[in-house]
C-alpha cells in the first residue's frame, strides 16, 4: 500500500515545502533582494562546491561501506548522500547518519552495530585531522603531536570498549 501512495506523498511533501518557502519569502522579501545583488559567479561557485561535496561524501561513504563488506551502486550511493546532505541541512545534530543507518538496515540488512563501527572509524579519523589542523597553527609542534596521539589512544581505547560491549 505504501508503494502506491508514495508518489502522492512525495508530491504532497514537495508542495508543502514550496508553500512554506513561499510564505517565508513573502515575509522576508529582503532575502530575494540581497540574493539578486549576489554575483552570478559566486552562485555558480557555491553550486559547484556542493557538487564537489556530494562527490567527496559519496566516495567517503563507499569506503565506509567497504568496512562493512557492502557495496552500493553509484546511483544509489549518490542519492543516499544527496538525501543525507538535505537532512543535515534542515535537521541539526546527526540526522544524516541516523537516516543512513535506518536506510541500510531496511534496504540491505546491514547490522546497525557494523554501521556504527564503520562510522566510528570515520569520526576518529575526522577528529584526529580536525585537532591536528586546529592546533598546528596555534601550539608548538610537540603539543600538537601530543594532543593528536592522546586523542588517538583515547579513541582506540573507546572503540575497543564499544567492540567488547557490542559483541
């Protein structure tokens, strides 16, 4: 039954979003005025950066899924990451990864603990790079290395604890 009404739900949701956007813009006309003063090159650059972000996220997600021994067709991967970008734009917090986990569990029977483990690896690498980049320009080199190593060891210990708890 859901498959039969899904197209109507999609169109209905799109109409609701467009109506809300129209109401919002009618009460905030200055946004359209400001947008009309934005150079076209900046608008095109912004769109191209979003496309580049989608490509990078798709590549990153395919690597993350390899850890889980799962491979998605490119089209499905791109669609999933586009949805994730949209969700992360409108919903604060971790709406995108939650959506991905639910999607992969329902469509591909991927165990949630495997998905969480693979995402933890990603977040650990992301945290290490972020801390390194944050400190490298403001702290002496040895403090930066010490902080990254400490974070790495704490992350390793926490990931091992998670592994013991879930297995």
